[in-house]
């Protein structure tokens, strides 16, 4: 993590941001109580400010910094993970964002690799892991970099929070899933009932995956579990 990012993350201030301030300097602290420990984390106060403040190139326009938002799906996936004993298990999170599910997995005893295509997201995940007193590995990788993710596996559990936000993601994840998981491995996705989720579930069943869907504590957020092989 570069010194500039470290300084920005260290400024978890409780004061209002000046209208012309850099949104990266407006970082707030929060915590999440889990069955196995407590997550301490920081996040940008306003993800919308980041969207409005940055000039995006073509790549960034396709993948804006939605990772900066504290999404209910990330919180609910962290709760679900924290309810499992993952000691000795290999866990991968794709699109980790702020890293809450990855940190929950580490608190539950897993060996964790948290990945995201955004360097900033990975930096926040690293800082949040440090604040929570856990050790995990990180990598700046999109989930389309399947060769790297497969090479670092195999994985007992793959995590994704709110990753079914367009048809491209559905296709990419269905193609990637069987390459990432060992026999009997699972993928858990927390999803806020996006329209693409129904297509994902239908195609996953057609591909022979064992699929279950359950409610979470948050209204409108479902937990999808896929077992492979």
C-alpha cells in the first residue's frame, strides 16, 4: 500500500467534508459484530462523491468504483461466512470491495485471498484486515483473469457480494466456477435480487450445479449457494 493511501485511510474523521475537499480524505470508521469476532473497518463516506469526482478512462467507465459503497450484500455475506467453521479452508473472494466477507472468513480460520480489479479496493481491504487483527492475502486481479485465480487455487469456497449486476458477469462467473473449485467446493453469492440473478440460477442448474437460495437478515438480499462436483 502506498504512503498516500495509508495517510488517506488513517483520516477516519467525524467532521463534515468541505464542498471542494478530495473525497478520498473523507473516510469514516465503522464496525460489525459477528459470531466469530468483530470487524473494524473504514470506508469512504460517499461512494457517489467518488463517481462524480473522477475522470474515467474506457476501462473505468465499464467498472466504476462501486466497491466504495457499504452494500447490504457485503454485510450479509460476512454474517453468513462468520457462521461457518472455515479452519484450514482455502477461500477466495472476487470483487472484494471493502473486504468484509474476506475478513469474516479469516476470523473463521480460513486461508483467504481477497481480489478486486481496483487497487483502491484492495488497499481498503488490506487496511480493514489490519484494523480487525487478521491476516489475509490480496491481489489486484479481475475475476476474468482466470489463469491467475485458478493457479492460486484450488478453492474450497469462493465468495462474491453483489456480483451479478449485468449479463456479462453472469456469463463470466458461470464459466469460471468449475475451474476454481475443488470437488465439493462451493460458491456463495449474496445478491439484492437483481434481475440477472434468476438467469444465473437457471443456467447454474442447467450446468449441473447443486443450487440453494436462502433469505438473509436484510430484506431483499438472498444468499445463493452453489456446490460443484
